[in-house]
């Protein structure tokens, strides 16, 4: 039917397979209004500005880990070069931040990486991303909550100083250590998040400010002691790089996880007043603040104490104690406690919005998509998230599951970078519309079919009017372009369509082969047990695919449709395709090196997700009856629908 592309229907065979890769439309004024009126659900509050986003980003990123990582990484990997390790890790995190900034400003809707994957890649991949993020935020929030009670105990005098109803207890016979304090804190944060996004962000900002003040104290007081004592940690015979460049890079790969958290900003995109301006600023400023604080704290601490003499458990407190400032341990403990509380809020905040986004798309029950009329937050999803995280924090020691948090984050980072490449080179040229617009689609289709047939009739009549005596000189003369303008125009358009189709096909295959090259290269480089010849061969194959893909994508023109994709006027990721490919390479390398036990646990969770999707999500997707039309005609179809109603 004219330009009608396809209708996705839930079923078996080809239709069932195509349902795995169907892509949804970028949220627009049309889709938002229709979905809101159709579902009856309220929209999230537009309440956040740049300061709110900075509070969310910094609070979600700077956890208590930095108070411990400084000692561990300096002793085992970096030595005095720890500051450079943080710098390298910050640059690596910035690559992902650039990708997030573009997609968040173009597609400012709840769901973060799940939402971007659904638009650019397809439904099945988006489901797995959302399923992995659910795991990440649930376990992440539980792990953070379990770490708060020991720090609170230190503030009150020691490990056993908490009141009995808050202290950890061991259940006799089960060998299970329960943590009432962790569960209570999770429930308090859950209640705060239900009050409203602006109120909860204000509290998170206050807590984050307290943590930042503690870190500034470490920097100023430590700097004073360093200048007073001559920086003994830097006056070492082994020099600034005792473990070499390899140690510095190994340290960077470890501290990279201290930068995880800025993606929480993207999950609140739907609640930002001016997302095209504020989201990139919020992500960029938050990451810059975190990197600066990390570098300054590490530079001071490794200068106060030689790296080999640092306490791996309490490096900052012990560094001050070695210079006679034992009271500084209380300030450091306050900083660690507030950092954990802020990170707990940042861990629980995104998950209800991801659940809501998945429920809006029909992949989860509609229960999760309800938005409270008064507070304008997804209260039901927030309560479910808080209950689950609180139960885990109460009963389970989730430290051994902490690696699963990294899997969800790194997979999301990788998919966001791939989505940027798809957006630039093969953006979706077909848009799904609800079946309720079928009449308007048919009307526009008939209109274009009749207009194109008229052009053909006019063109044929003009061609018939030319006599054979006129044709001969025109064929050999120089006025061919003038004599047959319609024919030449049609031929040029046909050639453009063919060339554009070839360009998209080449670009799509190149992106896929580049990703395969990254996977082969990182897997071979990380498999030290492989035969050296096989290992270097695989590294060579992966490197050739990677470099060839980079060269090819640099040579191919980016798609013009990218200018009309999503909301305009936002941030544009620089250095494409180099920056997204470098981001993919770093994240996949870190994923490969997480360890076999972590991947075993994650595989079980993902297998459960596949089953849930096949038996529920695929059959209840909002796109199962969608009609796909060219993106260029969407506005015209909606206008036709309005005219027919009026």
C-alpha cells in the first residue's frame, strides 16, 4: 500500500521473529499525548534543573569506595601514580558520558539505556538491558545499605556500639547475619523517594554536600600536612611509577568503577524542565566534580604516607593518624556514611523509572506504570523496589554478588555507545504507529499513490509528444538534461535511493563487524591461558576488524536522517565514530575481566529474563499490532487523524 512498510502482529513464523527486533518511536508530542490519553496514567513531574542533576550525579557516583580504594589500589597497582589512574579512569568514563549526553537530550524519556536500546537496536536487546539494570540497581542498593551500619557503629564508638535493634545479629542454626539498620535505611529512602522527585533530590543534595565537605577537609588538611612534612610519600627511591605503566593502567581499570553512577542522571530525563540543555550539563559537571575530588584526595593521601605503608582498610584515617590527627577519623567516617546514604538514594531512584518505562511498553504488567497523581512519581514501582532491596539488605550478605552490579552498568554503557553509532549511520527510517491511526495511514497512502500515478501519466504524455525526429538530435546533443527533466529527476531519485540503501547496508554490517572485532580482541587479550600463537592470531583478527570498521565508518557519510531523529537542539557527541568505538572497547574489556563466577550468576539471571520475555513481554508488547510507516510521513498522518476527528 504505497509507503506502508509493515504491520507487526504477534504470532509465529516470520512475524514472531521480527517481533524480537521491532523498534519503538522516539517520544514526541504526538506519542506522549496519545499514550497519556490512551492509558489514563499521569505524567512525571517536570521539576529538575541543573543543580538537581548535579546533586543526583555526584551523590550517586561518590560512594564510600573511594575511602578504601585509595589504599588498596595504591598498594597493589599504582603506587604514587594513583592520581593518574583516576585521571585515566575519568577520561574512560567521560567517553560513556558523552554518549549518554547525546541520547538523553535527543530522547528525554524515563528508562535510560533501556529506552535508547529499544529505539535504536530492538525490543529483545532492550528487554535484556532493562532486565540487567533491574539486577544492578537492586543488588547495588542492597550492597550499599549493608555497608552503612559498620560506619554508623564507628561514629558511636566501635563495631558493637549500635543499639541492639539496629545491630547486626546472627540467626542461630542458619548462619545468616541479618542487618536491621540496612533494611530500615532502605525503607526510609524509599519513603522519601515516594514524596516527590524535587524533595528527594533536595535531601540527596544536602547529604552529598556533607560528603563533599568531608572530602574537601581531607584535601585541605592533608595538603597542609604534606607541605609541612615535605610529602614523604613522593620521596621514594622507586620513583613515581613503582609498578610501571602496566600497574597504573591496572589501577585505572579498578578505580573506573568508582565513576559508575552518573547514568542515574539519564534515568530522570523525563523529569527535567529543559532536557536538551540541562541533561548534558548535569552529566558533564557531575562527572568533572567527581574526577577532580578523586584526583585531589588520592594525590594528598599517597603523598602523606608511602604507598607500601598504607592501611588497605582505612587508608585516609590512618594517614592522618600517622601525623597525630586521630580525630580526623571521625570526619572521614562522617564522609563515608553520608556518601553511602547518598549512593543508596542514587541506587534506588532509577529502578522505578525503568520498571515504569518497561510497563509503559507492555513488557511488564501495567501495575508498574502507574504514576501517583499528587506526587507525580511512580509510587508503586518505588515501593516494590524498596521492599525487594530492603529484604535483600536484611537477610543477605550481597558483597559476593557485587560484581553483578558492574555487569549491568558496563552492558548498559556498551549498548549506549552502539546506539550512538546506529543513530548516526543507520537511524530508524520506519516509525511504529498505533492501529487506531490506520484510517489516517490509509488516507495518506492513497493520497501519495494517486499523486505518484499522476506524475507518471504526465511524464508518459510528454514523452509520447516527442517525435522520432526530435529524439535523435536530443540523444546526441548536449541538451538531454533540459529535454527530459522529469525522466532525469526520476532517474536521479532512483539512483539516490539505491545508493542510500547500499550506504545503510554497508554501515550496518560495518558496525556489527566492528563489535565482533572488539569482542574477539578483548577476549583473546584477556585469555592468558590460551596458546600464544592462537592468542596473537585472534588478537590480530580482532584488531583488523576493529581498525577496518573504524576506517570504514570514518569514510562513510553519516545519515542525514540523524538531524530529524528525536528532539533537536541538544548535545552532539564529538569524534564519531572514534569516541563510541573506544567506549565500546573499554567497556567490553572490563566486562570480559569480571570473572567466571560473576558471569555464571549473571547468565542465570539473564536466562530467567529471556523466559519472562518470551512468555509475557513479547506477547503483551505495545508494538505487537503496530503499523510501521516512513518517519518522514508521521506528522502528516497525525495531522490527517486530527482533521478527520474535527
